[in-house]
C-alpha cells in the first residue's frame, strides 16, 4: 500500500515533480527523460524509483506513463497550482462571505475565479473555513 507521505514526497519536491510533469505531458523513456531534464543516470533512477514506489507512474514497453492514481494526483496538483495563483481572490471572497447574500456572493465568485472546478467547490461551500475559525476566535474572546 502506498502511503500519503510517499506521494507527497514524490510530488512536492521539485526534483521529483519535474519528472512527473514530463511523464504526464509526454510519457517518456529513459533517454528522453534524462536528455530533456539534464539528469545524471543516478538522479534519473532515484526520481523514477520514488514515482514508481508511490504508485504514480508505471513502465510499459520501456516508456513511463501515469497510472490512474497518477492522473488523479496530477489533476489535483494542477488544481492546487491554480488556487495558489488566485490566492488574493480567495482572501477577497473570505472578506465578503458573510456580508452579502449567497446570490450576490456567487456572482462575485463567478467573476473572480476562472477555474470551473474551484468555482464549483466554492459554490457548494456553506462558508469558508477561515471565516469559521475567525468567528470562533471572536466568540472565545468575549
């Protein structure tokens, strides 16, 4: 069984996710990956080994491809990257969350957030976690 730590280590260390992204976009054989990224054979082996042990890639006919699990994780990582780019927009949404009716709030979310998956997640959300935490803190200090 693959552990969460194995997956996180393989994905969120730049030296691993560059290989992971290359495989996700192009697939790749040993020579292609080494040449594209300028890796030594030892660097290549350690990165591929970590990705394989975490269940993210598999070798088929001398080429590497994402597993089904790897595809899901790749999409999730892209979602996180998209969210990071829009961080200030989430701060603005948090600031108005309780100030506006849901319909108006959703219009603002729709206009600010380009990523459809993130928009849908925010539309489904009853309120942001950060607002819930701030509310608890203000109640506790009274």
